[in-house]
């Protein structure tokens, strides 16, 4: 499932779960059993036991939501600047061709904002902001179809290796005609 902040729970779902924990705390205060609370709230007994332990150690404050697990490191303003940089094209940033890759976007982020992202982090950042992977609509002009056909006929069979002929096999390790 995809979430707005790129992982974890949506704000509404976080709020809903916090309300469940706080309702469970009311049951803890009244001395109700974990199984009764779990049945009333339609959650697992193990979850209620975990919440009870948190409540014993830290009270209601321990049951409150901690917020999203992580916040995006690039602000909306910074992402707008990144989009402007990407609109200039890869050639403006020192690459010879016009193809953006995740590694190149990562490099631009590092140079422009002095932030280190992983390749997957860059992908999540772009997808979260509405970008998608694109595939070229046409083949490259440099493509040589004759060379590709020759490679498929001559090189690929050697690289593919030898195959055993397709025949009915035996489940036994011994040959059927052996004495």
C-alpha cells in the first residue's frame, strides 16, 4: 500500500490507532483484562498487552502517536528547485546524453543541497512527488539491427551453453535396463 509520506501510516490512520490505544488505557485504568479490551476494540491480545506495558512504564503519554517515522529531508521549496535543475537537462550538469538516471539525480541532490540520498531514497522521493519512470518511445539511432541479429545467431548460443535433450526422465537414479 502506498502512503502519502512515502511509508508508515497516513495521518488519519495514525489518529485512529492512537484513539484505540487511548481507549485501551481507559480499560487499563478500570482494571479490565487484556482479553476483554482486545475483544471490545477488535485487536489482538498481544497488542493490548504491549500497550499495557507501555502504559505501565510511561502512562498516557507513552500511548500517544509519535508522528511519522521519517520526514522528507528535502522541503517542498527545495524539491521545486530540484525540479528546475532537472528541467535544465543532464547536459547542463555535465553529462553527455539527455537521460536522467536515479544515480544522476542523486548526484545533483548531493551537489545542490549537500544531502546524501540512496538510489532507492531518490526513487521514493521522486515517486512521492508525482514523478514516474519513463522509457524511450523510439529506439536509439545508433542501434545496428544487423549486428544484433548476428550476435543472437553466433554469440548467444555459445553463451547459453549445452542443453540436455528433452526426453522423459526417470525418478530412479538407476537405469531401467540395469540388472
